[in-house]
């Protein structure tokens, strides 16, 4: 794997996805993992963390373009897009809050995909409620001792470096934990409803001893801006990936209804089918615009990007679930087959409504922002 030498944009991502992802996504879904050689190809194409600076081995890609790249991967395989999501979260946190020493140690490795990252926040009894975290990090001997269990960790089966959030002496702290550190145990989680190839794992930390350089950002800072910013990037990626699911549903439904006939008439000529397809066209365009707006605000450094990303994630994931259901309906019994792409879109879309903050939480947060602005 070499450093990135070419630019990254939607077109290059689309070509990569069409050649290396779309033909194999169903097989990966059934196998429950993405092969290492595919992860290496993503690295060779410079698609793991292209937003990192060229001096770190990235392409300096803006956030709007990053959203377009993640949309294309979402169109091809939500499991692969999920791997990109968690790697992006770790890479962004490292870029934003990493010390010179941490960037020197990890920056180029993360940018080029020689080291793959995972995000460890959820626990058996704590999902979006970060105040319920029970994993602890206590200072000792100038470093840290980490104990606890993280669950539903995307790419946990394969990742080389974990970004772990734990309860510190005064507040939540973020720690960079290499996989090979003594006391780290990885247990695969298989047979999930959707994103079945995202290589989920439960990560156990027992008396894991880390040096002072494991701390990312100032002590006590992770519960604020670091965690907020990292989760925002995760939601942004999920929103973009959800747009990709809607696009995939539209493409599959349009292709099928042009060739499938009822009484000698193509399904595409039936008013009810046309109504369903028109809703897909409208929602995919609307969702894409919402994601682009969130990306532009990120590029501008505007704090309004947080609310824009909540809206984009809520709208796009809801649209993905609705239109994946319609795509299965359009395909009939064929769409219910376990190996049919629209069946996979249906299962993956449900996951989009849950991860990176459930849609119930998004609705509450979006409403809260409306009332906050009214009172400002």
C-alpha cells in the first residue's frame, strides 16, 4: 500500500465501487466479512481517509466530496461504507485533536490504510446515552489503565487501532488503543440483521496499560467537543450512505420494471409503479442536497453543520428504509429472496435508522434545535 498520488472525487469512487464492490457485495453479506484484499484495494485507491492532509498521505479532500465518496460506497455495499465510517471517525479525531507525536506515529498509517481504525463507544448497557458508559480509565504511573467492555464495534474484528471512550477521574476521556496491547480481547459478533459484513465485535479491556501518549486531546475534553465532532462525522457518513441506498433502490426498481411485464404491459407503465419511482427520484435528490449542505457547512467551519447533519441523517435514513421497502414490494417474491440486492438494501436501511443516534433521538434533537433558535 502506497501513499495517495491521485485526486479523490465522486467519479473515481463510483468507478471503484462498480468494479470492486457491487459485483461482490452479496457474497460478502452472506460470508459476514469483507476480504482483506478488498480492504487493501481501498487503501491503494486512497479512499480510507482522503480528507487528511497530503503531508500525512491523504488527498486534502473537502467534506462535500467525502460525502459523495461515502454515498457511492453506500450505493454499492453498506457494510463497506460502515468500515469507511468508523475509520473516518478515528482519522478525523486524530487530525483535529492529535498531538504532534500522535500524528507522527499514526497519521500516515491511518491516511494510507496501513492501519485501520474502529470507534469504541457503545456498551452492552449504553448506546447513545454516553452518560451510562461504565468502561473506566484510571491514571497510573503517568499513563492509563483501561477496564471495560465495548459492544457493536464496527470493524472490531479487523481494526488495528481503537478509539475508546471511557469514564475518567473527572469526565469522559478518549484513548488510542492498539489492537495488540495486552489485555485487549476481540470477540466477533455475527449474524446481524443488516450490514452483515461490517465485522462487528465485542471488545474487552482487562487491565490494559497504556502510556501517556494514548490520551487524545486534553483530559476531560472527550465528553465535549471531541465526542460531539466525532459522532457528527459518523452521522454525516451514515446520511451519505443512506442516499446511496435510495439510489440503489431506484436503479434496481427502474431496471426491473422496464423488463417485467403483467398482462403484456411493462410494470414501468403502471401508474402505481410510476408513483413509487417518482417518490424515489424526489427523495434521493432531496437527501443528496441535505447531505451536501451539511458538508458545505463543515468545510466553512460553521457550527450550524451539527444541526444540518442531524436533519440529513434523519431524512436520508428514513427515506432509505421507506424506499428499500418499496423496492422489495416492486420486485415481489424475487425481492424477498435472501440473495437479491433489494433484500440486502431493506435490511441495511433498517440499520441506518438506528446507528449513530437512533432516529427517535434525531427527531428530539432536531426539535430541540428549533426551540433553541426560537428563544435565541
